[in-house]
C-alpha cells in the first residue's frame, strides 16, 4: 500500500475513533452521573480513540493478504488434482512431477527426478521438445498436443501448456508444464474420421457381428445397392441377405473364413448380376466386440474394359496368324528344295527367317491362349494318352535347341507307357515350354533331365536344368504374366513372358499343380503333377480300363 493510502486510512481511523470516543463519553457520563466512577468515561474515550485506527488498519490489510495466499494455494491444489504437472530447470532436467503424471506414465518419482524431460517424449515429439525449449528461452509460453512415452512403451496423447519460470530479474530459471490426457478423445476422433471415410467410399462396406453375422453397419454405396436410405433394420443378418437379396457368395465367404479361422481372405461374388471382388477382415477376433469388415469392389467396368482389350488382341492375333502361317509354309518349301537348290548364303538367310517365323507363331499362339485363359474359355479335349510318348514328342520338338546349345538329355521313367486321361496337345504345350526354358537357361554343354513318376492316383513330371537359377527376390513372380526377372535376358533368349503363366493355367485346369525349386547358380527344377483320372472323366470303369492298359 502507498504512503498516501496509509495516511488516508489513518486519518479515517482517527476521525472514526474520535466520534466513537465522543459518543462513549456522552453516554457513560449520563449513565454514571452522580456516581464516584466519573473517570470511566474519560479513560474509555481515550482508549477507543487510540485503538480504532489500529483495528481499522488490520481489518483492511491482514484479511485481504490472507485471502490472496489461500486462493493461490487452492488453485495449485486443484491444478495438481486434475492435471499432470511437471517442472524442469534450465538444463531441461525434471525437478518436480505430480502424482497424476506418475500414474499416467507408470514411472516412479525416483525414476524421473533429475532426468531429462526428453525421456517422457515419444520419438515423434523430440523436435517439438526442442521448439518448446527455444520459446521458453524467449520468455514465451507454448500450447499444443504432445505425445508422452509411458514406461511400458505405450503412448499417452496430452494437451499441454508450457510456461516459463522467471526470477525477480526476469531471467529464465525453468518451466512448468500442465498436461491433460486426451488419448481417449484422440482415438474417438480417429474412429469418427475412419467412419466418415468408410461412409463415403465408392466400394460397398459391410460390418457384421462375429457371433450371428448381424448387419451392424453399411456405408452409403452398400445401402444404395439395395435401395435403402437408412441403416439395415435391426436383426438383419447376412443369412437374410443371402436368402432375400442374392448374397449367397458373401455368406459362403464369411462361413468359410470363420470355419478356417483366418483373419483375412479375399473372394469373388456376384450380387444381382453384378460382379465383385471381395475381402473380409476379422476385427477383434474372439472378443465380445468381434466383427467382420466386408469390402465389395464392383468390377463390372473393369471386366468390360478387359473384354474389349481381349477382343482386340484376339482379332489382331487371328489376323496375323493366317499370313504368318502362309509365310512359314512357303519358306519351309524353299528349304526342302521344292523350288530347286538354293545358294548356301541364301539358304542360311532363309533358315533365320523361318526360325523367326516359328517364333512369331508361338508368340501369337501364347497371346491367344492367354486371352482364352483370361476369359475362361480355355477348353480341354480329354483322351487317354501315354505320357511317355508325349515326353518323346516334346523332346523332338526341342531337338534343334538342344543341339544348338550342345545339351545332354537324360530321361527317367519313360521306358514303359504311362497312361493318363488328359488333353495330350495341352500337355505337349506345357512340356515343350518347360524344355525350351531349360535349354535357353542352361549352360552350354550342360544336362537337362526329364523324370516321370507314377502313383496310383497321380503322375509327376519334372524338368531339371543346370542353369543360372532364379534369384530369390524374383521367385514369387515366376508364374506372373510378363514377369521381368533380373537374369532372364528376354531380349537375347527370346520369349513373351507368358509361357509359365500359361503352363500354370493348363495344369491347374486339368486338376493338377505346378511348382519349382531353384538355387541361384545351380539350376532350377520345374515339377507338375496331374491326376491319372481327371475330374471330368466318366464312370469308375474308365479308371480300371486305364490301369489295365498300363
């Protein structure tokens, strides 16, 4: 309080004291008139006049100072009760932490006091911590979100205010941080944003319960598919959708996934004539909150585009194959001396042209086959065939390549007939492709081995080379179309990049499997297995007939 203020309070107290003293004297004089105690009014008046200014000063000063101190203390207590608080010094070392911060992070006070405050921040917030420190040095506060790293490795998202602490001379001596845990709020916002994203997706999204496949959610696209403007009615299940809306494929996929126990799977579905690629993700599996997230992608437009492309390729390939066949036939006649003897140089050039015409025909055939596979029109003509003879015919077709590379051919298990029911031409196509690859990728003078093994139910054919092998990083794409391998050297060795994918489609179409084993620098072995009797064969006595012939 200023000196003038103190003088005003003293004067006011003096006036009030004089008035009270005067009143006391008048009243006591009247009461005590005629009694021996005439000195009482005088003494009382003097005492009142002297004490009132002191009492007034105390009433104005002391209670007010106590109220401010109590208020600050109460505010600090409330802050510590509802907010995580920590104090750091100029070296960014923790000097104080409250109980709420310890409870939230899982640390003890002993583990934190004297340690860098950075140990509380997650790696993503280390840059933020540096920015905060720079602001505090300037005497400025900072507000924003920070992520704390808990003792167990989990994170805690906090809304934080950091304020600099200054001494009497305005120098920075540390800082105090007040933090509010907003982890739950952040998760809710993230869930809301995810839900909004799902709601606006063009793909159909279903969320169904794990226990009874009840529909819990459908996004806008899914509801529009069935003409709904609101959420599915309570109790509607995928089974109801299968019975009433033609969603049998979705139901089958859900049941199959739950039966297998996988947490993710893909499937194909047709709903009311519309084709979909579908996927299912099992969320919170085995809990009370277990759900299946189903995503359906409409592929109608893509299929139309693929069909247009396939039709164009088919048309061009057919148009090319006819003249190429004529060209190849004419060159064959010339090479057979049908038109007379050719000069050696001309004959050599003609052989090159004939060989490349063969290559073009094979490329066109591969393209046409792949178009048939893509459109599901790869047909098979099943007949009883001797696999040993099919191997011999494929070897004759590759004889030129084997001679060019000086390869040794070893065959195992082909000395006796091995009868199976299959498409002979397609099997020759597979064998020719595998043998051609083995020749192209073998070392000059190397060995190619062909083996045939038969069991009562299956026949297994393998083609092994001693070539460069397939790099481990490329092995996963070996059956893909146009797969570009690190060591394939397609430009030099030829090929379309379609052969192995066609082999896979043919073998699987005949009910078999195909695989390979490769070691880089040591060679590759391709193996395919076929059933002795395909799923398309006739009655049981057909199998007995094959066994008797074999």
